[in-house]
C-alpha cells in the first residue's frame, strides 16, 4: 500500500522504511489506523500556597501560574487544598478527568501525612475502618506509620475517595492536627523526584496506565 501511495503519515505520503511513533496519525487506504494524539497529559508537583483551579475570584495564585507557556489548555484533575502539596495531573482530556475523579472509580490516592504528636494503633484502626464525615462514613483506608519523633508522626495514608479536606478532617476526628500533607501516589503512579513547582509530560505508558485504571 505504501508503494501504491495509499498510506499517509500525519497527512504526508509515506515511504518504505518510514517510522511512526505513538501519537502519529496513520491513514491507510483511506482508513484511519492510528489516531493523532489530540490530548496532552502532565504531572505537576504542586507546592502549597496555590489553589487547584484555572482562575480565582480572590486573586490567589493558581496552579495554572506554574504551567509553562505553550502547553495548551490544560486544567487540573481533581483538587488538592491550598495548603496541600504533591501530585497533580493536568490535562485537556475531559473524559479521563471525569473517570479519574468520579466517586465510583475508587482510585487509591496515597498521601504523606505529618501530624503533631503521636498516634496509637487503636486510633489508626478507627480511621482505617472509616469515620463519619458530614453524616457519611468514609471508605476503608490503608494507613501505616513511616516515621516517629518526639513531636510528630509521619504516615502514609491511602484513601479511595476525594471528599473535601478528607485526610485533614479524618485526623481531626481522632483529635490530631495535620501539619503537612502531600499526595505522593495516584493508583500505582508515583510523584517520583519531580521538584516542587515543576511540571513534566506524562509518558505514554503512564497515560495508558491512567486510562486503564
Ligand atoms: N485530603 C485533604 O485533607 N486535603 C487534600 O488536599 C487532599 C486530601
């Protein structure tokens, strides 16, 4: 078909030996066999002091202020509080954003949580089993202590919901104050070593993973 001039790669006539990569559009004999990737996907390490929306009526800094120019019309998927940092996905793919944030998806999101003082296993078991917030029980969560000190405790907490200020309010129920909160994982996808405030493109494998969560 290539020799007969029936194959187009990104609108140009293909030649024998041409290579295509993920995201290229291939049309063979008038049939689209590979679509052009029309969406873009980024990962941000959100610093605290930024809100997760495209605009803010109160003039606060938004995560969009950290998005380099030329990236396109992306928006943040889900929310992290003003004071929360860590992993945030930005995309222009509304379908993916909808699926990732839909309550029925129940995708695990893991947070590094630092609380003042200490916490007992009995208190953590209460959180693991679910506590009442706004008259509705939270789903079960996974919690483990990763570091303790005289004045603080650090934990990894995985929840599969995204209720307003959920982690902070869960700890309030057992009388603990969260002094630092960072999202470090969405499903099995980790934040890695992306510096605070920086944005990078998600790899095709990472996008594939998110689309199949
Ligand atoms: N839980 C919170 O309390 N805040 C966040 O930003 C995310 C989860």
